[in-house]
């Protein structure tokens, strides 16, 4: 981690109840860009995306 930077964390929540505590917390080694967000994809979608990248 760069000196002077606060640790960055990825918090994973159950979308069915965001009031509960996070399911997982992941310490990240570098700064997360402002506005960064994630999304959900099932394993079939991810497998297709990986296969398409490998086919290039």
C-alpha cells in the first residue's frame, strides 16, 4: 500500500437485506477509483465471458 493512504475495503452484502452486516470484507492493496461499482453475474455468464476472452 502507498504511504499515507488509508486501507481500501470491498464489502459484500446480501442484496435481499442490505441492513444486515456484510457477508465478507476484503482488504484491497490499492486505492479504489471514485465511482467504482460492481455487479452480479452467475457462473454461466462468467464462463461464457472467460471463454470469449480466451478465443481472441
